[in-house]
């Protein structure tokens, strides 16, 4: 057998294995099904495969398919064996006394926002994101997608006007906080995962969430005519609260070795052909002695596609 | 309107050196003629 024929024979022998490795089989309930992609290339408003299987508006069952108890802590148990929920190689993150968080990857989510509460356990601010298609909802929470950010890492240090007012409203109570953001349009980029922190021994009570939220933009004065007023924050490293020990980083899909990472959020407005900035109040701060060269915020008008 | 946030690579800055951008922006939309 000459080299060429051996190569061809070898290729044909390998083909079933190559096909098998590229085709992982039928979707599993918690595979993430892309819908569209945002300006950074992150999956935007994806669905769980279980939602796709059940039809429009369905919420996913994140309880029946997964491992239970301490088996939840080993990521392998989510992708192999009798409790395989997904083909994606998830990671887990737990705290000393509770957990785990089971994490997929960063996704973008565009919908509306409502206030939930300020957690007394870990100081997280908890909000819900909503979409008509119920994207990423799970049966533990059929009203929205829970999204969390640690106030110790964010709003406790914020000094711009609206965020300080929101901080004061939260301290005043849930009703005051809720009134400031109720049903406002919002865009978030966060780590998609399941919070299994509340499980009892032998039971799976996992539910989907964006945690941590890395980037959040809220249109607090949406207008049908001319003005919009957006508030926002952005960071690329954060914790997952009380039931996690490790930090979770937001990485871009390219140029990950660059000193500065760039993230973009597109604010649209119907048929608008462009936009101009009327006013802005922006603060960039950190724990370091000086701001790294290149760390900046920029707002630029888009030109609508013809 | 595209908001662009440029932050230090979290893998290359010190673990305790967290950077955040916060703020607000008011926008006038330019309608199609």
C-alpha cells in the first residue's frame, strides 16, 4: 500500500469518528441555542434547547435533567452520564457553605427590567429581565431572568447622579427602587448560568440567571419622540455572590491578550438614522493607583443601514 | 448610538485592581427625513 492509498484508507476509517465528534447528537435540554449576536459577538437573547423543543413562550426545565446534591459540583456530571443536561463544558463555582453556580458563557440580553431586591446575604442587587419570548427563563422563575450584581463591587462606589439616586432608593426600600426602573428597556451582558445554591440534599432547585452582570444599560427615560436617557455601568471582573469563591471574568471573543479589552453596546431607536449626545456624565474608577492607558468610554453615532 | 467601554485586560492587571465605568448619557435621535 503506497502512502496515498494508506492516507485515503485511513481517512475513510476516521470519517465516522470525525463526523461523530462534530455532531454531538440530539440537543440536550440545557444546550444554548443561538438567536442572534450582539456587537461583541456574544449570543444575544438565546434560548435553552428545552424551550425550543417545547415551542414558543415555553420555559425550560432546569431541574429534571441535572445531577443532585454534591454531584452538582463536578462539571463533568452536567455533560456526561445519566444526568447530562448540556453538551457545553460548563464550569462550577461555589462558596464555603453553599453552591454551586453552574456557568456557561457570557451572553447579551435585551428586554425590559424590574427590581427584585437587595440581598441581605451577599449585598447583591437583584433585578429581573423580561422578554416576550421568555428567552432563558426556567421553571423556578417563570416571570423573568434573574440578574445579579454585587453592590460592593458597583453601586457602593458610584458617584454619578442617577446611580446615587438609585442607591438611595434601594436603601429606602423595594417600592422606591422598583419605581425608578419598572419596565424600562434594558440591555445586559452577563454570565449565563444556573444558581443551584439553594438546593436541599437530594433535590435540584437550579434556576437560570445572569450572574454576574458585567454590563448593564437602562433607558430610564424612553421617548417615542426625541430624547432617551440611558444609565449604564461596565466592568469585566466580578463575583457571583455569597455562594461562590472565584471571580468570573468577561473576555472578548478576540484580541484576548490585548492590554485593553473593548465591549460595545448598541442603543437603537426604531427608524432613527443616527443620534447625537446631548449630555453625558461618566466616571471611570478603579482600585489601582492610576487609570490604565486606554481605559475609556466613548459614545458614537451609528449610521443606519440603507 | 454605540457605547464603547474600554477596560483593562482582567488577566493582566492586579487581582485587586478592578475598574468600572459608570454614568449616563442623554441622546437626541435623528429621524429619517
